[in-house]
C-alpha cells in the first residue's frame, strides 16, 4: 500500500529539487572559485561561499509585494569578519564571485522561475485542502 505524501513532504521535495537545480546552475558559472551552497525558502534564496569562517553569503529576496503589486527581486551581499581585500583573500574572492553570480544569465533567468513557477507551486501546496 502506497503511503500518502503529506503537504510538508511535498514542500520539502519542491524546495530540494530547486536547490539541486540552483546549485548545478551556480557551479556552471564560468570563473567561480571555491565551494558554494544554497538554501531556498519561500521568498528567500541564500547562496553562500563555503569557507572556513562561513560568513559570506548572497541573500536574494523574491516573491510578490502585495501592496506595491509588483514582483520583488532584491539581493543583499552579506559578509562578516575581518575586512581584508588583499589579493587572493577569501573576502575579495567572495565579492568577485558574488558579482559573477549576480550578473550571470543563470541567476537572471532564475528570477522568473522563482517568482512564477516556484511560488505558484508553493502557494498551491500551502492552500490546498484548507
């Protein structure tokens, strides 16, 4: 007998599938150095540089602003710790690579998918059987 999939499990699968796809897309960006990770939640994507300090990430906020009646697509670059921009430093590599990521065709194409397909599917799952 097949086990029914719960709403939470369906949401987890949706998020995991997008995270895998996004990580593959990021790894395909030419010129990136280091190891990167992603974490997706509704309305927020965090792309982090996996480094010894663990303090460098790009946060992208997306979704629909109900008051302004427009899609949101905002990025914040966050980094904590010593501010060392010496050639080859982790911090400098992070900022250079953050620019490559944010300016990539992959990330620009992701905007429509996250604001559209991902949020539509997520909302359908959240509001089904209410």
